[in-house]
C-alpha cells in the first residue's frame, strides 16, 4: 500500500533521514519507534508531502508520490495528524471537524461527523467548545477525528501520547484501537514503545536517521527496543 525506498531527507547539510526503507501493508499498523532526533517526524513529513525528500521514493498504490504537494497526497487518501495536534484553537470542535472534511463530498460530511462522535464520545459534549479550551487528551482525539474526516485509507500520526498523563494516553490508545478496527491503516510515530507495540502489527526502530531493525515486537524483543528507544 505504502512503500518507502531509500528515503533521504535533508535540511541544508543535515541528513535527518538516511536511506530509510519499509512498507505499510493495507489494513495494518506500523509503529516507528526511536528516541528524540531519530528522524521519525522528518520521515513522516516526507511521506505526507510536508517536506520534499532529497532522494529515494515514497510509493502509494504503485505510484511515486515523492514530489507531490501535501494537499494532493491528502486527496489520495493519506491524512497527516501532526505532533502537537495543531488545533485551530479559536474555532469550535465542530468547526475543526468541518475543516478536516474540506475534501469530502458535502452529502457525506454529516454522517461522517456523527461517526466521529460515536468513535470519540468525549467530543460530543464539547462540540460547541473552542478547541483551545479542550484538555490535552481531548485535543488529541479531536486531531485524530479531524484527520479521519477526510476519509483516509491511511493516517500518519506523530507522537499521539506526547505530553499526556499515562491515564489519558491510555484513553488515546483506546481511541486509536477503535480507529484501527474500522480498517484504516496507520503509520504511527511514537517514543512510548510500550504504548506503540500494543497497537502495531509491524515495528520499525530508527536511530540517527536510519532503520536499525524492523519486524513484529515479538521478533525484535525487548532488548532491541530498549537499546534504541528511550
């Protein structure tokens, strides 16, 4: 479904991502783990068109999308849920959801919004609340729901547990589990290995911009995860 082949991302002379290759099969969840500075977020931004790869390819359903802008990649069915949630803070929860649906046919928006409120019931009672007044966990759920309003086949989500208390992170984990149950593929970037491996079919471990190991969490083992994820 999604394939990265020798992907490289540079910022000036800095090589943030170095020859990264892995695939996200249809209907699966791939978790990319690593410490700060491992290149995870830069890799994700290259997949979704936020930054342009220096070299290598990103292939979607057999088509090279490496040079497409972000809005065209979104229309192909890949939604980016960024680190920090990037709420439109002055707008209400409902308006944020509607902004996520700008590529969705009008007739489908109402039913899709109702589906999001079923997946994330905490948002239903906050529908008229401005996004800036939500808790961190509620903002993360809104960010996921907003991404799903574009009807993606894959969501690329960056550090969903960042800054959340453990109990709230578990609530977000439960919400992501519900999303995965709908058949949406997930490319998940996370530092919290314990959380990520509970969701993932495949784990990719990055350090210093490179893939150090990949496979199931069971295949990799705790020693490998502990060596690269802090």
